C-alpha cells in the first residue's frame, strides 16, 4: 500500500501530516463542554490493539479538567503524571533530574544544602560552647557536691551508729537490772511463801 504524506503549507511533506505556517497549531476538539469530554493523543508501537500487548503504549489525555500522561500495557492503565486545573502536579514515582531545581531564581537544592550546613554548624557550636562548657564548669561543682553529700551521710551514719550502740548497751543493762531485781524479788517471794507454808503445816500438825 502506497502511503502518501499530507502537507499543509508545503509541497514537500516529510511526515504523514506536515504543517507549515507561522504560529502553527494542531487542534483536537471535543464539542461536549462537560466532564465527559475527552481528548487523547496515542503513541503506539507494534501491531495489535492499543494497550493490550506487553509493549508500553502511551497516551496524553485531557479529561475532567486534568492533563494526564498515561501508560497502557497488558490492558493495565497507569497515570504517570497528572496535572490539575490549579497547576498541581502528581508524579506516580521518583522524580530524577540532572539539572538544578530553580524557584524564583534561587537554586532550591543548593540553598537547602547551605541551610542544612548552617544549622548543623549552629548545633555543633551550641553543643561545644554551651552544653560541653556548662558540663565542664559544673563538673567540679558536681564532684564537690557529691563529696560533701557523701561526708554528710557518712557522718550521720557514724553519729547515729554510736547513739544506737549506746541505746542498745543502755537497754541491755536496764534489762539485766530489771531481770536481776525481778529474780531477787521472785526468790524472796518463793522463800517467804515456803516459810509460810512450813509454819502453817507445823501449826496444823
């Protein structure tokens, strides 16, 4: 089959459709002015129906106020890039680029790297000049405080240990005295009772 190129504005078309004109444009228009209107440009490799083979077929689609770049393969559709009417861009996977990311004339990545370096430097300076210096200055005070506290506790234990020992010794002596006194009184009571029983027995006898 002999396929001829069609040209507009040229007598020597170099593609199937070749348009030559100042401010040239190619328009695809769906006259329906609602959410059902769809305009597609398909890119297909190989034979067979669009999107049914393992080849990645591509489509640029304008539908429902979104502009989508879609991939079709084995009857599976995947939105790769979606741009909504507000200019928000949704990318399905990683964004990889080799150039700079510029916003309002500023290299965002370079500016962010400088910011992170500045913050990292400020943190290091704060740790070195404030925290470590404070620890160093207070280390001697902390040691002295611990030594003083240790001596106070030890002194308290020594004093109270002496008092406890004296208390136990005094209590022991008191117990011995009370025991001796009560034993002596008990002995005298038993002896007196025995004499009284003997007297009563002798009298009755």
